[in-house]
């Protein structure tokens, strides 16, 4: 793909998300979602590989179905209440349909099965966009609805459980990171109705951590857990640090990922949802298991071992590593700045 076309597509991707951010009318928000979807489709299919074309086709059909359902919900709300404003979605029927449609777009359980399959067919760059940037517009609509519903709590809890269980038996890193995305989005949606600013803080920390781990896999061109056992030969220092990033994704103190989970559990307890908080905390242990498995494959196995993979050549990577270095430092060391983060975000 030419740099000019890439620039146009990335501009359209940002424009669609920005339109959805700025809109208060359902039709304008729907238009932003459609621009966003149409802009990422050429990026997904640029490999000209049957697997990428299959993933692109599936993504287009799923996103078109979810967008049509969302437009249908907004039309029902306009018919019943005479309101096209996003914040005026008060009737239970269109509210339920809209939340389900947005959950379908985000990949929340039980509408999550498409996300790992599609991410497996993409390269790491496009998979990173799908796991981070593409979540912003639908999540902003959920944020604007801001109407308490037991459905959002149920979807969040199911996503945490499904994200943990689904990643246990995965060997493909893109599928594993897709289940990680499902689990983290579950934490965000779980507390969205009670403390929206905490959801924004969780989203910011999730994007930083996800960018860090994707960048490391891009630098070493690693897509399978079996190759992690020998990838330490390329950059031993980087792969000694990577387990800390994975444990931060798992939410272990004193790393950054512990902060949002801790505050979400505290807020759920304050809202007298002790059972929900307990189930979410226990389900987080499932995600922690596959993060520990990746850590073991990368940093705790050295030759000689039982791996049948051939050691990779230590070729120098010419890509700039400054953004990766900054995101790694933030992923590992941002917890001491938690009082400042809480003051700014909340």
C-alpha cells in the first residue's frame, strides 16, 4: 500500500472516531461508526492473503450488522419518545437493543466469538488498531448513554469470565491478546454505570499496556507462543522485561495494571455488589494464568530445553524503539503516580 493511501485511510479512521466522539445525535454517531469501519477494511485486507481476506469479510459483516441494529434501536427510540439525542435513550426496549449492538461492536461476551478469529487473520499492526483504537467509538457511545442497566453489569462480568477461560488453551499470540482485550473491556463496562471516569482511566492504562506488548511482538516478529522460547536470542534485555509487562496486564502489584482493577473492585464494593466483585476478582486469576504461561515461555526457559524451534538470527531491527521504551516504562512504573492519575481523571 502506498504511503499516500495509508495516510488517507488513517485520516479517515481518526475522522470517523472523532465524529462519533463529538456527536450527540444518533444519525451523526452512526455515520462516524460507518466511516471508521470502512476506513479500517482496506488496512485489514492489505496483505492479499486468503486468511486476511476472510477476516476482513467477517469483520465487515459483523460491524454492518451491529451498526444496522444500533440504527434500528435509535429509530425505535425516536418513534417511542420523539428524541434523537444519545443521552435521551430512556425507554427499556431501544436501550437494551442499543447496548447489545454496542457490545457486539466491542466484542463483549457472549457476542465475542468473532474477535479472536478475526485478529488471528491480521498482521500485528492492524491487530493493535483493532484491539485499541476501534474500541473508542462504541465505548464513547456507551459512555454517553450513561443509563444504569443490569445488562451492562452482566455483560462486563461475562466478558471477564469468557476472556479468562478462552485464553487458557491458546497458543497463537493474537488470539490470546484478543481474549485479553475481551477481559479488560469487561472490567471497563462493569464499572461504567457507577463511575465513568474510572472507565476512562482503565481504558488509558489498557491502551498503554497493550501497545507495549504488541510493540515487543512486532520488534521480534513473534506470533506463536512456541517461538517465544527461542526469541530471547534476538534481544535478551527486552525479553527479560516483557514478563513484567505481562504481569502488569494480569493486574499484579506493584505494577500499573493493578491500579484499575483495585479501584473497580473498591467501587463495586461501595455499590454493594460484593458478589459481582468477588466473581470478577476470581475470574481475573484465569487471565493471570495465561500471562504467567507466556512469561514462563519467554524468560524462564533457556537452552537446553524441550523446544524444537530453531534459534532465530540476531538481526538488528531498524525500527524506532522510543515509543516502545516510553510505553514500557509507563506500563511498569506508573503505579507510584496513581494519586496524580486519580486526581486528573476523577
